[in-house]
């Protein structure tokens, strides 16, 4: 998710210097030790001569054996009821007043006594501000991030939810309206939008977008961090209150919402690997930086590379390599001037397929002094966003498992905005065998089950493994249209190096219930790879006790070895939680019931007549927020935000942009004519 955003924010910058492709020099990125990074092999302009379209014909792809796909519906069945129910999971919440902190009391079944840790989820939760003519609705992915935690210990569970108080959130909360442009929303809060987009965004190349802190949350090395498309925000691990950027090594470097944790082969402990992939379309260069953090949360490695401009979303890490999957995309230049500047499209919609080249695996050395970057062309034309796992086999080949798509839709269209007609889940589970010596990457389809958001045991990251847990679609018709993402599925390989023959076990939560991203929790002392639990949140579209129009949310705990039997426990959340983007399982018990400091702060706030909410507190040394701060579009006191100054600056810039329009018109006309 994050790399989509980072790529989109750099797309239209290329317009200011658009010209024929030319040879480029490698840029020098600094890194510890002063080693200069080396550019990767040049991206092939066309698919290799004589290359087959697929190593495995599409007609030979193995058919999924899950129960929900065995009865093919007629082509007239478009799963409209299921899609309507699914869409209710994307309802915006009112705002800060929606935050809660309480014990979970409604449990069906029994929480395993030995299960201890915290399920962490993050995703856009509020994407509507204002009422009547002032109402402004953003695209789901542009909403303000809300972290949800369920802390589990001794058979009990504690619930919290908190908005990530980014600088942009606080400013907009103070003003009671949106002020910042976003990546996935065509409508622009800046007025006049045409001038802002043409002269500020395109001609000036200023594509700064709102930080919403909404795409993941990670507990590592004693630190808790929420991340959007590239900027991490430290959170208080006890209360989820936002502390801010640069409060720890993990929150002090820019990185995306995707990371990997894996054990060092020398037994020195586990590492968390994060990365940032910044695209500069003017110079047609991507700058990738890989960071590694030890179990104490300290940065212990940083390796930087640059290579030809490309789009990547996630990463795979093995003992010796960082591996990125380079999807074939390009900029839709005409759409910039025919749609973007007129608010008919957003930044992300300016990316389109590039059918002139194949996907590439870019393989970066993780250790040693070598700076050689290997580029291997895939023999199967596809896109991939979220990867499963990868490892190096005994022959030195790299196994790379991922969820592949046959069309470029920025994945969220088919997942976040499906309609059962033009948009619906259409991915498959794929394994690539990458032979770096031969320069070939061979594709093998493991299952045609539409699946995404994969997870494996963290104990097996970068190692040979057999078990995968995914979110999957339910139902299909004769025209090939699939139902929405709804089930959880366990996929088991017969051997670690198998190229097929998987076993699939599906669990469907109910007709009007939809499972979110799963997470695997290993049992302490486990020997078998699947000796543990799969945990996930589940959206309930017809919860009769729901306060949000019949919406509700459950957490399920499934014994991974007995996956087909369903949950051993269902925990009803005290309030509706919108579909999230990503999250994690923290082995450390964080965000549990209030500790002494929080209880004292609540008591002080209550004595001051401010109720019992700690909305607005920024960590343990924060001030109590000013009375009047409320949800649902703002009102008072976000603390430190000069609203009048913000308004004055925007008004001044608007006037300046209009005046500059006369001068820039000639340049704009020249650019437009160049598209003819």
C-alpha cells in the first residue's frame, strides 16, 4: 500500500522535464561506511526476444479446491448482496469522540490461556468532514488513521482505539475542515483547485500530500510506530497516544508500511527490515534504502541503492538478499491535463500499465562489500503488491512467493471498491523460481483462488516453509466474476520446494461477515511450523446491537492446526472498527488496561470537567488538551496549531497562484501542445 502512495506523489513531477529517455548516471546515496551505491542493470525496454508469455499456460493453472468455489454460479449472479454487505465495512467514524478504552466482555468460546500479546491494526477511519454544503468526503485510503489494539493476557482482552495525531490531522481538526490534498481523492480542498494542481503540483513539482498515519502499526524493540506511505509516528505503547516523528530510531527514518522480521543465521537475534522506495520521475531514478533494526530497536544496518524508475510495493528478505518486484507501469501523461487538473482523477490514477516490458526482480546484496545488483526478468506478465515469503534453496536459487494480478488496478480498486462487474478480486497465489545465474524467473501458479494479504510464521521468514494464511474471496460465476474478500484460507505446500499440489482449508465467517487481514501467532515452544493461532478482525454487516447502523466487529482466534474447525474464541469489539489496511501481532503485551500515570491523568481531566477522555495527549509528558476538543469534524484546541496563520497562508498562496497563472499560461500551453 505504501509504495503506491510514494510512487503516485512523484508521478507528475516528470512533466516539467519530459523528454526522450536518455542514459543516466548513478546517483550517490550516503550510507554508513561511505560506500557509494551502484545502479542496477538498466530496465529492458521491450520483453526479451523469443520469451514465452507464461512458463505455465493459464489453462493449466491449478483450480482451487475450497468449498466456496466448487458450485459455480450462473453468469447473471453478480454477488450484489454480498458486495453491498461488504461495503458497509468502509463507513467513516465520527471522529475523536469515537475513541474508546475498555475491557472486552462479550466472548464466545475461550481465549487460550497461553496466548499473550497484542493484535494491532491500523487503517483509515475518518474520511468525512463538514456537513451540508461544506461536507467533504475523501477516498477511503486518504482517511485519517486510527490504530486499534486488542491486548490479550491470562484469558482476558482489553480494547483501545486512537487516531494517529499527525500534524495534518491536528491542523484540520482545529479548522474543522480538510485543508491538505491527498493521493487517492480526485476532489481537492485547495481552492481554486485548477490553479493549485496546474501551477503548484505540475509546473512547480510540489507534490507534498497529507500524512494520515493510516497504513500500518508495528511494535518493535520497545517502540510502537504507526506508518502511512513513508512517515512513521511514534505512539505511546501504553495508551496509543501520538508522540510524534523522530522519537526513536524506528520512527526517525522514512520507511513504508511494509517490513519483514527474520532471524540472523549466526544466531545473533532477530532483525526488523524496513525500506523506502522513492521515485524521481524527472531523472527516471528510484532510490531504495533498506534499514535493519535489532531487537533493542537500534538501527544496525543501512544500505542504499539507486536504479531506473519503477514501481514496487512490498519486499522479500532472505539471508543474503533484499528482493523487490518491479511492476511494469508508466505515467498516463494525457490524463494529467485532461483529468487531474480538473479534479476528475487523483494522483494515483495517473499510473497505468506498461505493456512494453515485463516485470523484473531486482535483487540487492544484503551483506558484504559487493554492490552488484542483479536484475532478472519474469517470464509471466503480472503485477504483485503483497508478497508471502521467500528463501534461497540448496542450489542458490531464490524462491519468491506472492499474490499476482493480471491487470494493474492499484489493488485497492478490486478490494476496497468492488462492484461485482468491472471491479472484483482476481488474483492468484504464485511461486517464482529465480535463477540469478541463468537470468531467468520461472512462474508457477500454486492456486487460482483469489487471495491477498498473506502471512506466514515470523519464525520462518526468509527460510524454507510450508504454510500460508490469507484473506480470500468467496464464490464465483460462469463469467469468471468472483465474490468479495470474505474468508480466511490456510494453504499448505506438500514440501518446501513444491511447485504445486497445495492443500487449501477455507473458513468462511458467515453470510454477512467478512474477515480482514490475518496474523499468525506461534505457540511458545512450538516445534511444528503451524503450531499456533491465526487471529483476525471480522466485519459484521448485520450486528443488531451495533451503534453504527448495524455494523459490528469481532476478533477471531483459530487454532492453526485445526483451521477447518473455525475459531476457538470470538471476541465482540465494544464498537465498530472499519476495514483496516495493515497491522501486526506484538509478542509484547502493549496497550493494556490503564496504568497509574494514565489513571492519574484521567482523574485530573475529570476533576477539570473534561470527562474521562485523553484525546489530544501527546505521550506521558503531554498537557491536558483544552476543553472543547471533539470529534466529527473538529472544533477546539488541538494544541499548538496556528489556525489563523494556516488560513492566511492558504489565502495568500491562492492569490499568488492566480496572479502567477498569467505568467505561467505560456508554459502550460506549450506542455499541452506537446501531448498532441
